[in-house]
């Protein structure tokens, strides 16, 4: 089993890479919210928010984990939770890899 710090370091690296590829979580999840809201327009009373997208992505990972355990599911759920925190806290920066 990996140490807590090793898991957090892995999540931090993944978050940094995802941000470089897909943008900061707030604007990225806002775009996703706009697309999903459009798709679900008839079922929604209000458009989805970026924070709700983070919550929904966690639920997607939990559904996958319920089917079959894969460490990626749980690591990604942590990553989406961090994205949700960043969105809720007005975009806290991802911690860069430490050199210590």
C-alpha cells in the first residue's frame, strides 16, 4: 500500500498535468457545465455549476469503482475533490512538485 504522501504526490502531479492539458478547473468545469446543461436542458430547472461538475465527476468515479476496483478510480476521485475545493475557494493554485 502506498503512503498517504505518495498518493497525494501522485494526485498533485496528475492535477498539474491535467491543468496544462485542459485548463484551470474553474473555466474547464464551467465549459463542461455549459455543455451538460444544454444537453440536459429539458430536465434541469437551473444550469449546472462548475462545482456541481466536480461533484458529478466524483460520483462517476465511484460508480466505476463500485463495478470494479481500480486505483485510478480512487485517485481521480481525490483529484476531482481537489478541483471542487479549488473552484469553491476561488481557484487555489495546484502545488508544484517540491524539490526537497
